[in-house]
């Protein structure tokens, strides 16, 4: 999906990945990250948001919940993380990373509420009155007042399978009336997902129906005397999305793939952020005229199609890639031709490292042609020896 962009925008990362793999520094099933380009991307997004008065909470699940990258973003002035689930919250808490929002895709389990409220996230998102009541109890036990966002929904909204949740607009008045008496919490805003997406038919990033639901929810809150200080409108947050958001609505975004130049929009548009992640594997064996490289990093929405294969970064050849079927474990990727065992395989596709078995290899010095590994982490943010 992104191999052409990577060749165009960051050839030196391809060369670095190949060289370090051939030298034995990188094992197959590794995602390599060009830290300098990552910082440049993040700085551009932060500046664009600051210019427009839009807040940002960074999302790092796609990069394996990496705490080093989280700290780099904090150095650049980001406010804190949005954690996709409670396990990601645990990673950020272990490393002292501020949490801007937790709970918007996966609710906090009852047994962790007190711990997370005590840590001090700015916002907790709730899907139901029951969870709002549970947060209230936890906050009261700690002598705190916790700000809440409500995830809202309506009939026309887009919801991904496995993410169905929310307080419907029809139920929102009742929700507000019932939670008005809860101590220890304060309703502070609304959110939904996804509010912005790349649309192939338009060739651009555009709002979804979810955004209109969020904006209508803001009006409902206003009728009950509640100011929505935060109108969180995530997905595909990058410089271009912030341009659209400025006119369409929302005051908070969540850059994730935008930080690495790998949103779906980046695959087909020339946007400010440039690709800075590559997937590295190695030819394992051949079978019936096809080469097979090590897997472990496959994501079912990857749209992987091609790989670059070879031992010398200056002479890599392009070949087709056939990922395993969705019901199978991704032990290997099938390549379109027979290859020499041990050759480097470089790919660039849509990824979500936190659901893989992959390593994350952080590189400095890529642009100078002198790449150095500064850290290797597993897919869940733990540093490896």
C-alpha cells in the first residue's frame, strides 16, 4: 500500500533497513522507524494544530504503544496520550506519560477504575450511565472530580465491527438527567469514532456522519447548561485533516498514522508528512516456484501488494506479495518469485503493531546514511535486550 511512497519519500530508510538486516542487527518481522522523520512529521502536525487552536492527544497503538516515542512527542509539546484501551493506559502509566483521554474505544474495567482515576487522566470517555456511575464512585473514594467525555452515536453513524458502543442521541437527554446528581464527575465533552476519513470518491479527507452526531450532541449538552469544552473528533489526524477540521468542526484530534505518514490519504495524496516506517523480513524458503519470507506482522487491513527483495540495497527488485488468508496464522508471506534464502524483504503497508508479534526497531541517522539502532521494543512497548 505504501511501498511506492516509501521509495519516493524515504529511500534512505529502505537502504538502512536492508543494510542493518544483512549485518544481523535487525531480525525478520521487525518494523523499523526513522526517528528523525517521525519527529518532523509530529512537529508539522503540532504546529498546524497550534495555529488553529486544536488540541492533540497522540495515539501510539499502531506503533506498539512505544514509550520512547511517547516521550519524544512530549518533548515536542504534545499534551499527552489517548490510550486505545486499559492495557495501553498501563504502559503509559508505567513510563509517566500524561494521559489525555482513556476509554473512548475500550472502556476501563471496573477493577482498574480507581487506579486510573488516581493517575489523573484529563478525560475518561464513557459509553453508558453505569460506567459514569462507576467512575463517580472511584473519583469520590479518591476525593477527586473526574472530567468525562460521552461517546455518542446515531442511526446513520459508521461503526467498525468490534467497536459498537455509545450513548445514542435519543438517550442523551436521559443520560444527562440521570448523571446530573453524580458527585465526583463532570461532563466536559463528547466524542465519536471515526469523525474524519479519507474518501476515495472525493480523493480527500472528509467528515463522516459521526461528526454531525457529535456536533448535535454539543447542542444537547448546551440545553442542559453543560459546555462541551472538548469536542473530540478523531481518525486520520494529520495536517490535511486539521485543515478540514477547522471548517467542519471539532477542537481535538488524535494523530496516530499521521505521525508516520501512513494514513490512507498518504498512500495517494502528496501530504506534508512523509513515510517513516518500513517492515523488514527475510526469505525463509522456496516452495513450488515461490519464495516465502517470515511473517508475524500482518494486519488484515494491510492492503500489502508488493515487496522489495535483495541483499544489496542499491539493487532491490520488486515482487508481488500474497498475504496469508484471514483465517490463518501469518507464519509467512508468499512472494511472487523464487528467491535466495536469506535475502532481505522490505514492505510498507497499513499496520497495527500492537496486534502483531513484531519487534519495533528505532533508528537514528537515517537521513545522513549512517543508521544507528537506538532501541528495540516488542509489539507492546517493552524494551528488549
